[in-house]
């Protein structure tokens, strides 16, 4: 992918990879949400099979999450940092935990060109989320000052942008991490079908938004929709640039009643 990106003159961060990827974690119990190429294991909940999903779907919602599975409560206690103020804030304070709707988009990191593209799409879709009474929450790996670089140069509204420098939410939700997923996964090729969108998004790009912790560039993202504490949609990126289809997310938001 690096060679292909270079030939099209897109900015590609030069980073020093860590000597090894994060050690594999011990098997965890959790809610399994079936996906196209595997299951998403959400840490912090009792093992419970999710309803079977239609084969071949590009993005699979959880059709009937277990009541009281603990995912919403577990994520609610995770602290992230406001890009606007730099202050810590808990997830549970970001939307109404009874009936409020929220789209939680976890970007890879603030120096990822593909994440600038996703952030630009979310920004341009925000009005539709607002009309549906849905709170948009975009989270990236890095510090608040790195988040502000993206917000100022893209631009992206600071009030909806948050930083997770220690990747706590990513670990809790079981998102992919590693060299293979980042650079060699076939799903990453999907980004080339969006070349014009990517080129537009990175016209003001700077590598300075890349986290100082270079291991963070190996993190993948995902997309989640909550009604109150209830998880109603989950999709984790298979590779770099393999983002959830926004039409799927919007359909879930429009069908689910919002407070």
C-alpha cells in the first residue's frame, strides 16, 4: 500500500515501527457480535451469543443485544479527553444514558490520512445526525493537541472530537491492533475506491498529527451506535481505511427511536 500511495502523491506518514506488535491478550469472555470475517468480542460482558446475521453483509448490526450485558456501563466508565479543552470526560457523560442515541466513531489515530477522510465524511454527515437527534462522538488515538491539529486543518468541530491516548476504549471494544492489520490486510485496498474523497480530505494534512507513541499507528478503529447504554450496532475495521458504511449507520439511527 505504501508504494501505491506514494505513486499518487498522497501524504503517507513515515513512522518507525515498534520492534514487535502488542503481545496477544489472553482470551476474554464477552458479547460476540458476528461480522463478515469474524466476531467482535466486547470485553466486560458475560459470554452470550448474538443473533445470527445475514451472510455477506458488509456491516453487521447487533440485532438483539443482551439486556444488561454491561458493555454500555463498561464503556461509560472510560475516560477520554476533550479536544476543545484537554479535560478528561467519561463516555457516560457524553449522551443521555437512558434513551439518548449516540454514534461513537473510533478513528485509528489523528495522523492517519484515512482517518482524515472518515472525519470529513462524519463532519459532512453531522447535520443528518443532528436532525435524527443523534449525538456524534469522534475519538482518535493521540493527545488533545494532536486532535486539535486535525480539527483546525481539516476542519472538524472541536466539540465532537475526543482523544484516547492510552487506547482504553479500543482495548475494551476489542478493536484490531498490529502490523498485519495495519499494512497488509486485503480490506485496506477499499481505500483506493475512494481516491477522490481521500485526496480532498488530506489537502491540508500534516504528519505532525501522528501520535508521539509510534506504536499507536498500529491501531485500527471501528463504529458503534448506542441507544442509552444499549449497544445496537457494532463494526470494527478489518484494515486501514476499511470504514463502516455510513448508510448502514444512518439507517440504524433513523430506525431506532431517539429521545
